[in-house]
C-alpha cells in the first residue's frame, strides 16, 4: 500500500547473545519491525519480551519469570541499564529499543499496511482513550479488538478464544510484569496471533494518563529518573532494590574478570 516492505531491510547486524545467562537479541527498531512483519505475513507466531534491569534482576530468583523470558522468540533491550552493562563488557553496538517506541512503530505499520492489532490490558477508560488517540495519530488504523486487563483467572479461556477468533495480526498485552509474562506463557500457542508483545504501561502513555519523559531525557537514558519523579512512592523502592542488585552483579563480574556477555 505504498510503503517500503520492511522484510527487505538488512538484518545482518542482528545477533543473539546471553547477558548473565539471559538471552538478548541485538536488533534495531527497524529490524524488530521487520521480524514482526515477516511473522504477520507468514502467520507464524513469535513472541517479543522487553528486558530491563528490574526484570533481569527479578528473574534470577523467579524461575517462572526466567522461563517466560528465556522462551520468548525475541528478547529486546528496553532498559538503558542493560545497554550500559553490555557496553561496559565490550559490546559497544548495544542499542535500546524501548517497548513503547516499538509499539508505536507497529501501530504505524499496521495503519499503513492494513494489519489489525488487538490490545489487551489497562483500565477500560484508559484503553478507550488510547484507542481514540491511536486512530487519530495513525490514520487508517483498524483494530481486531480490545479488552481491558481487569479480569479473573476463570475468564482467561474466553478471552483467549476471542483473541484467537479475531484474526488479529499482532497483540499488545498491557499488563504489569510478571502478570503479562505468565499470561503469554500459558496461552501464546492458543492465541493464534503472529506477533505478540507485552507493552506494560504503554497504553496508559498513549492515553495520556501517564506522561512520558521529554525527548532529551529519553536520548541520554534518564527516562527512569522522570518516572521516579512522576511516581516516587511506587518507583523508589523498586529502583533502589533492583538497581543496587544489578550494580552488585556488574561489580562482581568486573572484580572476578568474568565477562557475562556470551554468544547464545
């Protein structure tokens, strides 16, 4: 429909490594969109997980979360802390692909190519507002469906069946960690959606209920500081605990001269 076919874009720089034994895919935003489009074109399901410091730290003590992440087809770098850690151990090519940027890029792609996304999660009022904003921001966007994220476990089978029957080309799951990872690990095969990714609070940002950091803070990796300023009670102890644990991991590896970056 008049757009460049992302499947023809170069992918030779893509590479899967492990970082502290966790798989990480070194993909650019364009390469990730290309992988998503290929999955949608082939109707072959792949699952994307966004990795940040908190998730890396938490999965080391949470075997279920570790399995949820490690079994994903794409593990993208969503946190600047991961980028800095990789660069510290010599991987200078590491780049962040923020989950929200990927979601917006895919919504734009869907609007231009006729693909139809499904959005699962967030409060109903935020979801409704986000859909309205998305349709205005990405003209031509048509959704396969939507559902808020407030449901009981016994409702999951019905929701999964509704998504599977919707014919969606991609699915955005706007639920917190580890709930979205648990949901996807239980149901990914039955969802019948080519490209699936968890987007956390991105729907709330799209709806305007949560302000994203200014562009200059995003570019220099201080988006976390903006979030701390906006939600100090929620984020302070999370950052204090996980960032301290992550720093300890990095320091231990440096002292012992153990490089935690390896080819997968």
